[in-house]
C-alpha cells in the first residue's frame, strides 16, 4: 500500500506556520501587570476614602530555573517592549498549531483511517463474545 510522503501531508499549513514563526523578532516571556499600591504611611492619601493609591507601577514577572524573577518597568519601557511580550504569546500559539499540524500529518500518513467495522478492538470483541446456545 502506497503511503503519502510525510512531508506532503499538511505541508501548506506547516509552511504557513513556519513563515509566521520567521516573522517574530524579539520574545519576552512571562506576564506584565500594572499595579496601584498603598504605602505604609498612616497619614497618606492612599489610606483616605476614596483611596488615591500610588502608581501605576508596571511589573514584569517570569520564571528562570524554577524561580520567579520580577522587574519593575517604566511606562516607556513597557511600551517599547510590548511587541516582544505579544510575540511570546504569539510564539506559543504558533508552536501549538505547528504541533497539531505535524501530528495530523503523521496520523494521516502512518495511520490512515480504517474502514468502519475493521478496528482491532472490534475484531477482538467479536472473538471474545462467542454465541451462547440456549437450551
């Protein structure tokens, strides 16, 4: 039985995903949050009602070797590097899609769909359940 070449199955999808990956420049993983904080001074406006919290403070956190690393960013830094944070999220999405396309290519090449009723499980089940004779 002739099988299609694995490189041809899903080739257009994989090529498009690879082209999208090639467009990615810088990548900064982790998460960025903007915080407004209260300080410890008892007479500060941040303790008033309504609160006038300090900030905004921009915090970038990521994991390095199993440890969380946190950096404070200025508004200018956050704006300058926002495309790189977006790229990290896009990179994860593209890699996940590329994995799916590759698995589909493998499955369609190495394990083509079987005709109905010819799965090994069904054959085994038929052999196990021998007809019983009624008396």
